[in-house]
């Protein structure tokens, strides 16, 4: 396992386990906190270790970031201690065999921009020189107190600035460079987050695709999204009992048969490139994850 970070845009590798309430560390806790017992921590650690074992190792050409260890809450807000305790584990993966492609794309994008600017430079120089001359004239008029003549040059100066902007915006070199970098930066990061007893989850989007996964999941869907990492996808898989809330979310239904720190429900989030998500889902032991519910 490696902790190398070959890409500047790499996600920070954090193994963060949130104490209740999971959604906000700034939420009030009127009754104060109590330290979790060794037995409670052992139970949560056992659960997260079992969840961790369901995840695949890094594919060829990839590494797992961070120390990949589990961590559990050391204290619980007594306002919420009777609700299922929320904690989670995330594994971050990063690709390390694509640096040459990224470097080549960076050089190609830079060459595009350099050639584009070289072609535009004569016109830009002429426009800049004219703008400089108008500025000199305006200063001279101001020094003579000829305010009206100085103000009269403003319109010409503004027109020159518009021409400079138009020249700079001409062509598609910037878009082509961005497309090169976007393609090179595809499929370099992914992560899997396993949330134990998340109080709320978002329902599947209207355009989400339903997934057929083993393990008895009550909901499994994937959605695509655009962004700095184009062609990204996220799959959300829910185990346990969930019901709609007035706020439009899915709320976890607690089971009275298991302790608060045991597994009442699980939510699994897998974020990866669209072309890699399917293979990642196939490599996760969802049956093992489903078997954790109620334990």
C-alpha cells in the first residue's frame, strides 16, 4: 500500500469517523457527551473491520491512499445516544500509472495556448499601443485642466478594451486545451464510503439507473454527473429499513432488536469514473455488507 500523491488535484485521504450527530460537528449537545466504553468501541471497530474486508484492493496501476485504518467515536452526545450511532469508513483509491499521459496533455495544452497567443500578439500589441497613446493624451489634457477633452477619450479607450477582449477570446484554443486536460484527468480517483446508521440519505434521482446487486439491498441506483472530473458516476446502495421524511429524504428506521452501536442500516456510496464504476461494484462484497445489518 502506498501514500504517494502523484496528482496535484488528488483528494485528501481522510479516514474520518463522525460522532453523532454525523451531519454537523457544530450541532448543540445540551446533555453533554459521554465517553464510549471499550466494549462499545470494540463492537464498532469489529463492524467497520468487517465492512472494510468487503472492499476490493487497488486495481493494477492504482494505490490506496492513507493508512486505510478504521476509527470509531470516542464519545457520544447524550442527546442522541438512544438513536442508532452513526460512524463510517471510507477507502480512497488513486491512479498512479497515468502521470505520463497527464504530462503529455499538459504540454499539448500549453503548446496550443502558446501558438494561439503568438498568432494574436501583433494585433494585441497594436491595440495596446493605441490604448497607451490615448492614456498619454488623456493625462496631458487633465494636466492642462481640459476636462471635457479628457473625458471625450473615454469612449475610444473603452472600445479599445473591448477589441482586446475580443481578440483574446477568438478561436477555440482554450476549449481544446481544457478538453485535452479533462480527458487526461479522467479516471484517476475513486472512493467507497460505508456509512453505518446514517440518519438520512437522499432518495435516488429521477434519472438514476436502478442496479441489480446481491446482498438484499433495499435500494441500489447510480447517477452520472459532470464536473472537474468529467464522466463521473456515483452509486448509492442502502441496506436496512428506510422511509421517506417530510424533508424529502430517506430516514433510517431503527431496529429495537439491536444495540444503538450495532448496525441498524448501511448506506454505501461508490464514486468512480463512469467506465469504471461497474467493475468496482462487481468487486465489492455486497452480500457481506448486507449480512452486517442487525449485528
